[in-house]
């Protein structure tokens, strides 16, 4: 099956599930991921916001919201979402990595390098961060 069709099918399943239990932060987050993968970033942000409303401490939903905002070109708002994820989990290097990329998009290289360095201190084995840091 085509990858796009899988995401569209997944959204249908998530909508059915939300019809039965609209208070599932995980389902809202997963729906957001599927929407994001279809390039529907604004809809994804709304889904992540529902997840966050239900569970304000949902680190992955904050990070995912940042990713969709970043893809919308809203780098400053994305950084705020990444900051919230990092505030909730100071060792969540995925959000640090994403924040660094958003900072680079805003031509804030020094700040980006600092966050990449911080992430590397936490997880030296994540070559992706090192690659991104060196590439920018």
C-alpha cells in the first residue's frame, strides 16, 4: 500500500477512536503525526494542541508540535514548543536537536551550537546531532 494511503487510513482509525474516547492524548498525538506526514502541518498542530490540552506534560506532543510549526516556517513558535518539551524533560535530546535546527533556520548559529553541545553531552552516541552541527 502507498505510504500516503497508510497515513490517510490511520487518520480514519484515529478519528473513529476519538469518537469513542475524545480524551485520549495519545490518539490526538498519533493523529498529529499522521497529519504531519501528509504535509498537513496546520491540522497537525491542532491535533497536538488537543493532546497537550489533555496532558500538558506530554513531552512528545510538545516536540511534535514544534516540528509542525517549524515546517510551517514558524521557527520562533517551534522553539517555544521545543523549550516546553525540554523544560518537561531536560534530557530529551530529540527536542534539543530540533530546537538547534530551528535556531539555525533563524541564523542563530551560536545558540544552535550551544544546544547541540548540550545534547551531545547527554547522548554522545547520537551521530545525527553531530552531523547536523557540523553541516550547519
